[in-house]
């Protein structure tokens, strides 16, 4: 009864705060769209390579979609060329000594050039080997003929093998050839967006109750502290649910992202994340005296969670750093979300993650009830 | 007449600072007690302790025969806080409905008690406006209406008349006397001496101590002065003299 009255009040207050509603529902879509396009353009990056006096065969081998070749005069130094023309790199040959000078202000371009050069050299070596083998094979054939019908294992057959060009076909277990980093990022973002907005809005809402004195006034009624927290959970839970549905629908219909697993699991994870964010937000608001101080907690509480939520693969981190992820609620939420969306994980597979989220929520809930004792001792 | 609020030997404070010392008071049903004292004298702390928001450091507080703090008993106390704790995004009626529900009043009862409470504080016409557009005095009156909403046996009002014009103040006092006559217990704090004179009995608090206690007329004659204000000043001087001698 009292819980419902609190829920009703929260809904009424929110429905009259159009700005906050717009921020909660439109801002995530805006951010996601922005990130989507950022990762789209990143897939066909190309680098310009200036070539000085280099072997034309090698240059031909280097020439491919991602590397643009520019032939330049030999009288200028590579550093000069890069500074004046903004080339990603300069390839210079003196005798049989190749020098690659890289601008290296964009590491991905450097990588493209390094790999391009390596691949070209390998290609040339293969061609050379193939032609020697071919001529050897012809020589052997002649020898064979002159030797008559002597049966020897002909190395000519191995020549044929070396020249074989393989038919390459790639199968993708998850996603497709058009998958970008955005597909990996999306589940993490989905969890993060919910976590961030619920944390901030519910935290500030309770903070406002503290500063305007309505929390004190509420506790002068026979309401239980648990009823206040439950009302908050339910009220803001509804908004988190709407937000989740909106974001999921947007990504499915606008970005055409496939959710391989069950949509119910996605919603379940988001609701749990919202509960954790809410209880954490309410708890953190105890330590803030003003809205400004509440916002100051974002770099401390929210930003580190992004780093450990799977955007940077955990197994590439220093081993001493990895355990930090295990105290971040968003890590478990993002992990479960990625499994459901990109790997079709079922409920049982994400149960451990969900269990830990429940534990986090219970912990924060308990601390909240204790923190509220400050205002009324029973 | 039964004694509904009893405070005995109360000492209260935050951490090591002592805010209230040796406070004793009783209020009976049908009685209006005014706590008067300058700001910072500990009136609000005393009210909070009677409400059970704070546990007494020393001594005990009994309301309706039960020791405070007691959450369930809060349903029988109508409280008006010193600061207007209202939801600004909601209308007056929505605020009344919400706090009524918190107080445990049923919807059917609220449908009748909201217009009644609004009439007492003269807010009937503004009930469906957003609180954001209310003046300071209107917010004060709405806070009072919230205290009345559950028709409680005990009313505890912290500075109920601040920002309320003289005509309405008269009306509110009339209503308070009517409620007291109907057997309700009323405890209010004020620093306006005219308010104190309307009360049945007075407890003067200064620097956390009770310096004078009694019926207004009795106090005036005891201290051989002509107003409550003079009683307060004289009692205050005596308190200072006493502490200097100590």
C-alpha cells in the first residue's frame, strides 16, 4: 500500500520532469548512434606510402586496397617528406637495404604499412621459390626422359602442390563478415547505459529528498525504511525497464543487430543491473551533500567500471589488475549480456553472473537500510 | 484528562555536544503546550526526540503510554516539520494524498479529510495547483494541513505560524482550540510570544535548559511582569546569573 503510493509519486514526479525523461530515453540512443557510426568508418582505413627508389616488383606487391602508393623523388629525406606531405610512411631502398620510416602518430596506419610490406616480401619470395621449383621440375623432367623408363619419385608433383592456390572460405560462429567492433561493444554499452542513468537519476532523487527534508518528513510517518527503498526500486525499475526496451528495440530495428539469445534474458540482466545501480546510487547519495557532489562520484564509481566491463579484454590485462574487475558489478552484467547477445547463452549459462549481481544488490540494500538509521532510529 | 506525552529527565545531544539537559514535561489530552525559546535553543531536537526520530541519551519519553522511539505510534501523531518538506512537482492535493497514504489513512477517509484540512488552512481553491507556484505562507499552510490529514490524537507542530498572516493565524488558533476541546493533545514550538499566550501551558527553553514552565497567566504573576516576553527575559537573566554563580 505505502510502497505503491511511493511508486505512484515517483512516476508522477518523473512524468512532469520532461527534461529528465528526455535525457533518460533519448540520450542513450544518441550515444549509441554516435558510437555505431564511429565504428562503421573505421573498417576501411587506408594509409599512404611514399616510395623512394624502391624495387618496382616489391612496390607492385605492396600495392593493395589499404595502401596508397606515391612515387617521390629521391633527393628529400623521409622525415622531410612525412612532415610536409603527411605520408603515413616512406619506403626507401639503397642497394638491397630497405628502410621503412613511419609517421606513427596513428598506430593503426603504421600497422597497415608494416603488415603490407611483410606480406609483399613473403609474396615475392613465394613467387621466386615457385619459379625456381618450376624450372627445377622442367630440368628433372628432361632428365627423366633422357633416363628412359626409370621410375623415381618425381619432385615435379611437389612442384604442383606448391603452386596450388587454396580456396578460402570463412565461417563465422557468431555474427557475420560485416561484424564490427560495435557488435562486441553493444552488449557492454547496453548494460552501461542502464547502469549509469539509473545510478545518477535515482541517486539524485533520493539526495533531493534528503536536502529538501521530505525524507525526514517521510520518516515521521509509520512507513518502514524498507518500504521507502522498495518504492524507489519499483518506481525507478519501471523507468529502467522502459529504457531497456527502447534501447533494445532501437538496436534491433535501426542497427539491425541480431540478438542471438533470448530477449527475456536481456531484459532480466538489465533489470538486475538497474537494481544494483539503484541501490548503489541510493547508498552513494548518502555520502553526497549536494547534486554537485553526487556528480563527482561518477569518475570514481562509474568510469572505472567501463574499463573493466569487457571493452578491454580481461585476459589481455596485467594479471594483478584482473581481480579489480571482480568487484565491479558492471563486469558481471556486461559479461552476461555479451554471452546472451553474441553467443546465444541460455539462462543456466548466465546464472552465475546473475547470482553475483543479486549479491551486490543485497549488499547495497542492507547498507542502505543501515544508512537510513541516521534519520530515524526505528 | 490523561497524560499523553511524558518526558522525564531527558538529556539529548549529537556526539559529545549536549543540546538538551534535564527536560521534564507532560502534556495531557485536551491541552496545548507551547515550547518557546530562541532559535538554536533545542526546541526542534526536543520535538524530534518526542517523535522518536532520536533515541534519548538519558531519561525517557512516553507517548500514549508507550516508550518512544516507536514506529507504529507515529500513525497517531500529526507532524508539521519546521522546514516545508513538500514535493514541488506535485499539486497540493497530490501532496496531501501521498502523505495521507504514508500516514496509513485509507483512500475513502482521505476523500473526506482532504477538503476538511484544506478548509482549515484556507487552501481549498489552490489544491490543484503545483506547489512550485505556492508562496512561502501557502506552503506552511499545506504542511499544517498534512499534519491534520489523519485526524491524529496528538499534533506536534514545529513553528506552525511562521509566515502566516494575522487573520489566518487567528483562524488557525481557533481551530487548534476546537481540536483541543475535542480531546486532542497539541504540542507546538514557536518564538512568537503572542502564540505562546494562546497556549494552555508554556515551557521556556534557553540554551538547552527549561527556564520556566507553567500556565501563561500564572507565569506572568509569578515573575511579577506584564507579558510573556518579559517573563522570558527575566527568566533568561536568572539563568545567566545562576550559571555565573556555578
